[in-house]
C-alpha cells in the first residue's frame, strides 16, 4: 500500500512539473508575440487608417476611418469622406518624422500601431478631427476625442454617414476599391507597394 501511495505522489509531482513547464513555455511564447515593435521612416498613406512602409502595411490601432470609396452625407451634401480621411492623414504624416509602436495584428496580418508625429498621436488626431471613429480595445481608447468631434460636428459627424464597418458589410469588395487584392499581388510580385504606386 505504501508503494502505491509513493508512486501516486511521484506521478502527481511529475504531472505538476510538466504542467508548470508547459505553462511557462506558453507565457514566454505569449510575451514574445506581444513584444512591441518600433518603426520609423518615410511612411506612405494607404487610406485614413492604414500606413505603408517598405512594402508592409500598418493599421492605426483603435480607430476606423471611412473606406476610400465611401461617401458621407446625402443628396447635395454628399462628400467623399473616405478620400478626405486619406488626405487628412497624409497632411498629418507630412508634418515631420513619424514613429510608430505596435504589437499584435489585425485579421489581415497588419501590425496594429500607435503613431506619433510632431508630438501628436496620429490615431487620436484622426478621431479628434472627425476623420475616423473610435474603435476601442483593451490598449487604446479615443472616446473622448470622438465625443469632441461629434460635439463640434467635425468631419463625418457633420451629417449622416455609415460607420465604416457597416459600409464594408454593405459594399463587399468595393470597400477596398474593388480590385485592391490584385494591386497587392502585383505589388508583392514586383517589390513595391502597388496600392500606393497606383493611387497617387
């Protein structure tokens, strides 16, 4: 009986040790995946919430801007808010050296980043100017900037508009300009950011 009890204790200790080793490995793997990446350089603007650098695209974390083909307002008051959001982000990026930090990716594999230029956070500025809506998460929260833009009726808050995620759902492939996937494939084949080369 003592032999069986000793074997059970040894087995229990062995299982506990293995469990702790596996748990430790998982924690290390998670920390490695969540490691912050820092980027700087001549970023190019793909749309109101996406930057490109050296052929890779980066998604501004915590915001959602109108899609390039999206319009806001109705009838005579209709305007190309998606293109306007892109132009506003381009003007912000042109103010100086852009530095970004990010960890984690979106469903398209783009690194989620928070970017700064001239002492300002681009993500927050886009929301404050009404050119993007707050798209909260555990790490960022731009609801105050959105409330300010809404109160001042800036950008998309100046009239009727579809939230970008609703517009994408209603418009399918048009959300990325119809054949954006083809531009991306061509860009990868020839080593340049095709979306940028063809959009300007």
